[in-house]
């Protein structure tokens, strides 16, 4: 048999050409496609967000009704929007 790349005469049962290294047949097995991995940063962001929300909920629960600072409510809303935007960005990036 002749090599399909360099034309050298090779054995009929050879897997590769001894001269150029080209495979004589197509590969029987193809490598598995890489699976989707969840990045550790995604888990860290979620854990931090949950911890901060729990701390804020505990603080808001201890403050008498109607006496919590208005800026704290805006901080909680801004944090929630930031969390949703970050999660959407991380999912889209993958």
C-alpha cells in the first residue's frame, strides 16, 4: 500500500506511515465532546449573595417597622439587580 500523503510504500497493515507519520485510516474513536462545567466563580457568587441577603434580612427584621433607613432599602434593591445581572452575564458567557 502507498501512503496517501507522501507516497512511500508501507505495509498493508500499517497504522501510520513510517516516513511522514500520517495515519493510514480514519480514527475509529473520536474524542468525547467536552462537557459543560460549572465554574467555581458561579458558585462563589451565589454563596456570597445568599450570605449577604441573609444578613440584610436579619438586620431588617431587628429594626422596628418603618424605622429602617431609606438608603438601606435602595442598597438591597441595587444588590438584587446586580446579582441578577451578574448571574445572567455568567450564564451567557458560557
